[in-house]
């Protein structure tokens, strides 16, 4: 007698678990992409900063120090530009992940609306 009910509950639980697994996979993929972008930017900034410090260590006179000032300004500008590019990349990854999660949730929302609409609570409330 409770078999149809049990079957529906089992199907719903299985679908919920499948969707939760897919959502987790999407989130982990987004986190992995974001971490990759951040590590790449950190590596690039570390290289350019190490180059600047190597040049600073070789400065021996006033003229070399003036040239070092220009290199420092260029390094700051370059790193600011890299930070903007990194931010844009992170926003793109976040937006892509959110869109994927939204697409995953849409069929579930449509199924819920269809189950409630034909005589369920929504219709009884009117």
C-alpha cells in the first residue's frame, strides 16, 4: 500500500542526490579555475618582482637609482593591470559557475511548479 509513496520518495531523494552531486562538481570546477587564475597571477607577479629586486641589487650610482625608479613605477603599473585582468577572470568564472548552477536548478523548479499547479496547494489557495 505504501509502495507507490515509497517509490516516489526514493525517486525524489535520488534526483536530489544527483543534483547535489552535480552542483558540488560545478562548484569544485569553479574553485579550481579561480585558484588556477590566482596562482598564475601570483607566479607572474613574483617573477617580475624578483627581476626588479635583482636590478635594485645591482644599482651602484645615482643614475642607476633613477632608472630603478622608472622600473618600479612600470612594475607597479604592470601589477595593477594584472590585478584588473585577474579580477575580470574571477568574475567571469563566478558568472559561468552561477549560470551553470542556475541551469541545473531550472528543470527542478519547472518540475516542482508542474507538480503543484494542477490541483495542488496553489490551485486550492485561490
